[in-house]
């Protein structure tokens, strides 16, 4: 049991913070296979043995699989094994990219890349020590490390930091949007509470007075039955108005309908079922109102049901005010997919009672109420005079589209910002800046290409300096066969040295010790031949001096 637990714990540790899903594991194995195939080609060009090819393949697979959990260790290990396994050289590109985005902290990343560089250069010198050319090995290893490890690491680190920054900006932007919505919601809630308080204090008081006075007047013995009936209609209307005011105030203040006490509740609901009640009340007040219903009645959503009641109520109120005495026809038609509410009145039976007080917002409010439930309201003159109001309401509430709400919220926010004297926020521009749009991706690619170009310029400068050093060293390290033949053993050392190049070049380091045995106590100068040598060997001319004379000269071949 303990062995199983330890094995499982070790496996979890090996997987690290990025679990090996089947997709990730397959991608890593495919990447390792590509690098192994390319590495086998490199080994073939270098005449590597079968054992070395197998070792390169194993090293590549192990480093690819471990790079997520151990980015620093795999980077340093790659720098250490590539001098001995040329087939694993290309894995440094993958490990440089992986280490650049996974090593946390600039100092830690710098230390990791420096350790990998020192390991690669030092072990390359050790591996090539038998050929006695440390300077060329150091230069070549440095250039290879810059190209295969440093440049991918810098590019990867840039993209990783940019993605982290953009993610932070997007989260911050989302937080600001949520806070902005909360502030706007609190502002609307405070305004609704203020309006509710004003309505309660003003209209509530006036309606209460009307109810009290009409109740007292209704029991006056001097009134006729007809007058008492009219006063009763007025009292009932004032009580109903108080109930509706309480409902509206509750919605404005708390966002929910205020409960109506059971003893004060009206017998007719404020929906389609209540339309019959307001029609009967209008008849009792002496208005000629006819109600017709067509189709099979169907239940409506609560919002649509209430909207139908409000359309009939507002249309009857308009008819009372603008066409007193005119006959009114109320029709309810249950269609297949919607309820049609139509209220039409004829021309006024006589002259109006003078100026009519109107806010001018009744029909506008009806249209907005119908729009919010997915319906519509039309109002306009009817044929032969009069006025007609028609509403179409779906059986199921269909709230206004999200785009309408978003547009409305944006307009409110811009209006608040304009009132405060601040320019409106262009959130589309913010999204484009945060890489939501494609243009910022192009800007990010351009910046990344700029970094790559800068690294390439540095690389070109280094290569140019190396080429210049190589050209300068060639003149100090090479002579022709004719010059070698003209020099005779026994010539004075000073005369011979004046005819030969200085020989202090990295191209000739260690060549004087790789030929035949040197004369005892002699100092030697080794130079390369200017003639073409074989593909794998160089021709070396060696001159040895002792006691001011040339005591030995040798021509021999050395392996490159």
C-alpha cells in the first residue's frame, strides 16, 4: 500500500502543475519524434555510431517529457549533453522556448540560461580538447547557444509576459465593468426610492382625502339614489387608485409588487380578468361601453396579462378625457399566437369640459410596456372620426433583446458621463487594445518580430566580428609549400622568423604538438598550408628553433 501511494505521489510530482492529458502527452511524443528524426540526420552527417544515435533519441524523449516539470534542470542538462550527442542539439530550441515561459523570475531565468551556457561551452571544450582548438570551439558554441537557446527563450518569455499582462488587463476590465454596473444599479435604486417616496407623500395623501370625502358624501341623506350611486363609483375608483399606487410604490422601492391586504383586495385582478370590472365601472358612471370577446380564452404570462389591463385602462381614460359621451367598444380577440386588445371610441358627443390636463406620456408608456413583453401598441384616428388603440401581446412573455438592454445601458452610462463633464468610455476601443480584436494581434506580432530582429542584428554583429577575426588570423597562420621549401635547416632563427608569419593564431593552437616528436629544448612554430587539404585533414608546416638556429622542420597531416 505504501509503495503504491509513493508511486502515485511520485507520478503526481512528475506531472507537475500541467497535468499530462492524453492530448498533451500525444503532442509531446509527436514533438519528440520530429526532433529525434532530425537528430538522426545530424548524427548521420557526423558519422555517429548506433549507440550514440540511440542515446540521443533517449535523451530527446526524456527532456521533452520532463521540460514542463523541470524547466531549469532540463535546460542545463541539454547544454551538458549536446557536446557529446550532436543528435540532441535541436532539442535546445524546444527547451529554450519552454524555459523562457515557465521559469518564474528574471534572476532565476538568467541564472538558468547562464548555467546552461557554461555547461555547453565548457563540455564542448573538453570534448574537443584532443584537437587543441579551444578558441574556435568557444566561439562556435557561443553562437550556437545564442541561436538555438537564447533567441527562443527571449521570444517565449516575451509572449508569456504579454499574455499574462493581457489576461490581467481583461480581468481588471471585467471587474471595472461589474463595478460600473453596480454603481449604476445603486443610482437607479436611489432614484426609484425617491420617486416612490414623492408619490406616496403627495398622491397618497390626495387619494386618501378623496376616499374619505366621497365615503362621507355617499351616506348623505339629501342625495338621490342616482347621485349616491355616482358617489359610490367615485369612492370605489379612489380606493382602487390607492391600491394601484401602493403597488407601484412597492415596485419602485423594492422591485416587487406590494402585497394588498385581504380585506382591501379588489374582487377583480389587474389583468384580463379585471377588464370586465373597469368596463362595468364605466357603465355605472354613465358611459356607453361595450365589451366583446372572440376566440378561445388562453392564459397569458403575468407581465402580458397586466399589460392588457393597462392598455384598456389607459384607452378608456383617454376616451373619458378627450371624447366625453362617446360610445366606446372594447374587443378582446384570442388569436393563435397572441392576444389582440382593441379599444375604439367615436367622436365626442358634445363640447368638452374645457382644457384637459394630460401628461402626454400615457400612450408612450403603453408602447414601452408592450415592447418589454415582446408586443406592440398602435394608436391613431379611426375611420369616421374618433380614436382607436390596439395592442398585440404574446401569450408568453418575450423580454426585449439583450442588445436593446445593452444599448440602453450604454446610453445611460454615456449620459451620466456627459453630465459629469467626462468623455464617454469607448469600450470597443478597450477591447481592441486588449487583443480581443485582430489588429492588436498584428501589433503584438510586430513587437515580437522587432525583438527577433534585434537579436538577429546582435547575432550578425557577433558573426561579423568572428569572420573578421578569422580573416585576420588566416594571414598569421598560413604559408605556401614554396615558402616552406625555401627555408633550410641551419638558417639563422632571426632570418627565418622574418620570412614566416607570426603564427600566433587560434587556428594553429596546439598543432606543433600533434606531429612528430619535437627536438629537446627547441621552441616550435606551426603553420597551416595554403594549398587545399583533404576533407578531414589539414597540412601543417612546423619549424623548430634552438640556440638561434633552425634545427628542424616537418610537414605532416593532422585530423580536423
